[in-house]
C-alpha cells in the first residue's frame, strides 16, 4: 500500500517580482493601445479640435466597442484562456493563478482587471507597486479583490 502523504509532489509557486509584473503590464497596455489606435484610425470620425487640427475620434456606442470590447478580449479573455498569461506575461514568463493554485477563469480575471485603473494608471502604477510591496504575496489591489496571485511560470 502506498502512503499518500509521503508521495505528494507539491510545487510551491514562486511569486513574480514587482518589476517583472510592471514590465508585463507595460507591454500589455502598449499592445492594447496600439490595437485601439488602429481601431480609432480605421473607424473614427474626422473632427476638428479646438486648435483647428483634424483628429479622429469614436463616441457613443462605437467608442464602447472600440475601447471596452478589445480590453475585455485582451486582458480577461486571453488571460483566462491562455493559462493565466497575457502576451506581456508570457514574454516575461509569469502567470496569474487563483490563491488556491487553480487556473483563473474569465470572471476572476475580469474582476482582477477592473482594478487596473486604480493600480496602474495613476502615476504609472505606483499605487499597485505600493500595495504589492506591503503584503507577503505581492498582490496589487486587483489581486486582493479577485483573490489571485502572479507567479513565475514553469518552463
């Protein structure tokens, strides 16, 4: 008879560094911004701004589909279907997991990324870095709310 307690193969995940996470986020938001820029360029209406220059913009429902839908597809969508990795995370070899070690799903990833505006946008991510630096699992606000962690991806 085999002893189940001594034959366990437990691999404790190594938390990803704050710098790796910040770089992955920067890569992801650059990719997202380029994509949205092209959507605005292709589908945006030409308008004249206050300086008399012609610019393109999306408003109303097209703005929703041009900005929010790509965000939903890129961040929660890719992360939930690509083993917890967006393109930036895959490049830096980190991934998102639930705190219990299971894979993130779309709902969890969606909740996590709803807080990107708090964690990343004011002051280039300083709030997320401060929060992550003050807890033992290096979780930013979105991770704390969604109960997720970001770990080093195994080869």
